């Protein structure tokens, strides 16, 4: 990183040149347009205003060329997938930023290059802003505002005791403890959070910290501090310092959120959804003040963690990336954060196979109050808050998203977020309310889900589909949504259910069979209907159904596309989607069977490539029915007509 300021003489020369070049000849009665009135179209108004009167400001220089990540190999391993994304992003940033960085070095500008999005965070005056805006490789110059977070505090009526309660109510409410009973606690999964920081030595967090092996602590690749200097809005100094070499929380928000994801002190404080998972962290705000650049810096660290004080371009190890990132923060456009500044960053992280969880925000209860990045993005899995009685919290932001013109349905799901007890710095525990408390439940659910179904690791689309399809439905059409009421813009798809999600990933087929005799005199045919349902939430492939023609019967016909070899009829499906049902029919003739004869269909079943063993149905016995053709008999009636009575 090059540090310094623009040479005063050079700055004056540039400014004079721009003034002369931009002044226009005025006709009589008209005022000349000067550089002071000129705002380049690709410069954010906030940046232009902040650099008035010769002031310097921090801003983001976003380049036109961005990496194309569509070429990620579908069959690659997770580590190869991460490496591909990391290398592709760095390659584009390195060659496209080179001329721009050379110019910034020449004028002694203070800047930090990024690759998670091809951009640079720069500090400079209006002359530098104008100069950079004219460069052909620069798409736009965005603001890097200081954003104040109204971090959740305990609310009257929401506070629960700080004394141990064993498994916390909110953990049990998402059925996480039932998943533990199946043997899945998040083992093998790494979760991450960017927040106010983390008290890594807290009794409920220390044993889950990836940088601690029970004896020694190694913070390299497990912690990053994106706070490098005092925020102008905060008092001098900081309890964590700056560029902290070890995890530290200068508030309590981060420690609380991480406790809800993984917290467990090994005794009576079971506060986390996935206590078997490991965690890493990044501080993205100082005393509640963050910027788009600090958020981007944390995302970049998570994509390819690097040592404390290391070079993010050269020292990153993508194989150490977390599986899921919790984001209990927002970047409000109302405070100068462009709604699209972080969008591509979130999309790039998702493309790497990392789930991005975002708290929906606390601007409810009106509709269209999911206003802020990253919760508004399609690539982020957004979470609203509900109470212990499964009622939406009044403060929980609602959809649809209107700030970007998408009308996107949000939140995706909801989770407990009222009176949630978790860890706070200094070995303590406390309760807080907010969607910041709800999001960690879903991050923990992802950890449980991927521990139980490792084949899903890195498959973000399917993972999110499983979670929404298995959520406990809650209907509220007050802010619109699907005509059926689910999903809707209040609860999304419903309340997250970790147990249902895990069960939804267990590959399973449900097999049922019925037999019927079509009406005929006597019974001439027996029709079997075979029903197969994929009880999981994701596709099964190479599904093969087989049925065997019973002895003493002959094949008549079968439905759909089938093959027949001897007495075995086979149907083959390329895939069967989650929760999808398919039915096939086999008909056999009973020409030589008498009424009362027993027909046994003994062998039928189904298999799929994801199942270790086929599903075999129970033998189905049918009895050929007795059927007679009865004719009505009336008095004085003959086949030829009515017979007259002699006494008539």
C-alpha cells in the first residue's frame, strides 16, 4: 500500500488546468459554468460534496472490468472451486489496476486495492477525484461513508435471565438440539462473522475458535481486523486498538451473535445452534461505525484468509475459507451507502460456494422496509425476527425490496430474534433483540445441515432451497407475496427448522402400490398403480422403478416409456426432483383365473444413484372378485313382452 498525499504544487496545477478546460464562454447575460459547478456523471454526489473547499475524502474507485466467474467447473472439489474464484478475481484486479495504481503511486495517494471487487479505496481531494473519473478503466467513483449501526440493546419486556438455562429456548425453537441427538453438531464446518469483533476467550466460544487447539492460540488465517485507525465519529483510542493482532470486541454485538451460532461452555450454557462447528472472525466496525471498504475487506479475508499483517493479494489461502458467513449489519443508502456497492462482492462470495447470511434489518413494521445492503440482495439469504411464540417481531423489516426496483420478496425466512440470550464479553451472558440475533440461527442451521449432508457443501442454491422448503409455514399477506400465502414478505417461507432441514437432505424414496380390477364380467384384468415420492428436498438421479408380472397372469399394457425383459417391467427416470411424485401403471390379464383365485405381486421396487440400497415393496395380494350379471324379473314379464293374467 502506498501512503501519502497529493503533491500541493501538482494538485494546484491540475486544478488550474481543469478550471480552464471546463470554463465555458458565456453569452451576454449568462453566467459561465466553472469547475466548481461541474460534477462528473460517474462520481457520487457525496464524494463531490465531501471534497469541496479543498477537503480530502475517502472514496471507492470501481473499475469497469470485473472477473467473469461463470467458468467455475461444476465437478471441481470445494478447494478447487475456491481457488478458481480467488485466482480469477486477483488476475483481473492485478492487470487492470496496474496503470491506475502507478498513477496513484506517482502522486503519493493513500489507497488500498481490492480484488473481491475490482476496486480501490482511495483518499484524495477533488482534483484527484476528477482526474480518476476521466480514466477509461474507471466505471464510477462511489462514496465510502461512515455508517453508524444502531446495535441492539436489551429491550424492556424482552430481557431474559442471564443465569444458565441449559439449552436456550431459541436453540430448541429451531430444533437444533434434536439434530444434535442425531449426531450432527456442525462438526467439520467453519462459520465466520464480521461484526464489532469477538471475545475469543469467552468460555462459550474459546473451544470453538479455529485458532485455538486447547493449548495454544494461532490467530493467523483465523482473525482479521479491518479497523486501521480511529473513526472521526468516535473518541480517541479504542479498547481493542487498531489492527488488533488477536480477536477483540470493542462492543458486545459480535460476541453475542457468534454465541448464537456456536456457543457452548460445556456446562449449562448451551446458547449456540451448532456447537460442533469452528469459527473465525473479522472486525468491520469501530464502536459501531463501519464503511463499505471495511465490509469489503472482511469479505476478502474470508474468501482467502491470510496471516495477521499479511498481504491479501499474495498470502491468501482459499482452502481455509469458511462455509457460511453471518452478517448482522447493514449499509444504509440513506447514510450514503450506494445500494449496489456491495452487490457484486456478495455475488462473488456466493459464487465461491459460501453461504452469505444477512439480517433483514430493524425498520419494521411497515412494508418495503428491507432497505439496506446486504439483506436486499438476491445473493444474500435474508433473515427476519420472530418471538418465542412464533409471531413476527414488530421491528423486523418487511419486503418487498423496492430500493433497487426489483420488488424482490424478502426476508427469505425468519428465526428467533426477541429476547435471545447469548455470550457477551468478559465471560458474561445477556439478552438482546433484533434481526441481528435472528440471522445467526440460520448460519448455525447451515452448519448442522452441511455436517449431516456433506454432499451439499458448496451447493448454495440447493442448501437455501432445503431450508426454505422445510421451514415451518407462517402466513401473513399484509405485505404481499405468493397468492397462496407462502412465501410472503413478512415471514418469507416461514420459521427455520434445523431438524426438518436435516431430514430433508436425507435421500429417501417413499414407495406405495395399489391394485384394482376394472369393471368387467367376469373380471378379466388387474391394474397395478405404483407411486414413488422423493421425500428429500433435492433431486435424485438415475431413478429406476421395476415391477414383476405375477405368475398365472400375462402382460397387457404399461404406462409411459418402459422396457420389458421376461416378466420384469422397468421404468427409468433421469431425475426425480425433491418432493416430486411419479406414478406408473402395469396391467395384467386374468383370462385363465377363476373367481376367488389369489394373485400375488411379490417383487417390485425402486432405486436411485444416491441411495445405498434399493427400496423394495411388500408383497401385494389380490383376490379375483366374484361377479354375476343379474337381470331384473317382473311379474307378467316375458322376453317377448308382457304376458296377460288369466284373471284380467
